C-alpha cells in the first residue's frame, strides 16, 4: 500500500514525502521525529549486517581464519559501504558522526586496543564541532551526541546474560528499555532548550518507540527493501504486508 511504502521510506531513508502532514507533526510534537531521520541507528544496523556477512565469508577462507583476520576485516570493510549509504541519503550530521565514531573504534581495534565508548563519542563530537562550529546549533546532531554518549556510558561492564531462554529474553527486554530510558533522559535538556518544552510523555513514548523502531522495525524494513531488490514483484506481497502490519503500532503511538 502507498501509505506503508511512505512510512517505510521515512524510517529507512529519512524521506518524509510519503507521510501525511499530521503523521509528521505527531512525531515532531512527541519528540519521536528522530525515528524518521537517517541516524546512528541506521549506521549501526548497516555496520552490523555487512560486518556479519563479511566475517562469515572471511571465516570460510582458510588463511584469513588461521591468521585471525576475519574480525578486523569485519570491522574495517563495511565502513566505505556505509559511507556511500550516508552520501546518497543526504549526509546527515548525526549519521556522519556515527560513521566517524565507528571509524575511530575500528582503528583502535585494528591497533589491538579497546576503545572506550564515551571517550570516542566525545572525541568525534569535539572534532566535528571544531571543524564546523555551526553543528552546535543543529538539534539533530546535538541529540545524536547526547544519545550516543548515554548509550556508551550505560554499556560499560554489562552484567552477563542469564541462562535459559525466558530469562535471557527478560534480560534483553529490560536492557533495551533501560537504554532507551537513559537516552530519553539524556536528550530531554536539548529538547527543552531548542523547542522550549520537553513533555514527560516524550520520555515514556521514546522508551517504547526507540527500541521497537530501531531494533525491530528498522531491520525488518531493510530486509524487505533488500528482498524487493532481488525478488520478482509477485513475491513481494507477503513481506510488504508483514512490514505494513509492523509499522502500524509505531505510527499509532504519537
């Protein structure tokens, strides 16, 4: 359906032209507009997906597997691919920040060092602001930096997941909600500064919408888009209906 296609484009490519005006306004008024823009979540998803595929392929090459090169290749080779995606989707400052953060982390990994997340986020933010001071007035970039720092801060020394499927799922759900809540709290001052208000409902909505939109719907839409690129048109009905049904609850939240 055209409505579902417009929503999918907004979520995956930041193209809001297919959304109704009231849908766009509802996301903006509730502080959820970041879900409709190319951001660090897109960069992380693509890096993870491409890295997983490249790592699996590298492990099949005996020499690379024996030399332990697969993890390094999986960290470095996806970067130019993701860079091309950022280029064709408008070079949003928040997505560029995420790519530079991944680049610094990959460089540290290739050098045999473990990068500290908060330090990398701060280093990249300072370097970007020094190169282009106008960025400090870009609300999307400021929110991206605050959210990334909150996520990096919360990822230090995580507790090991419990045994058992049910306990593991509860653990992952609690971790996702806690991370989303941390991000919502971290970005609230910037929202209040730029928009003159920061409703508490936005924190609650984002605590639910962010993990659902970025961890579930974004990968689903990406897989559906990849399927559309390789499958014949007559086979796209079921994936399209599934994605449309998944998008309905997200767009009903604001």
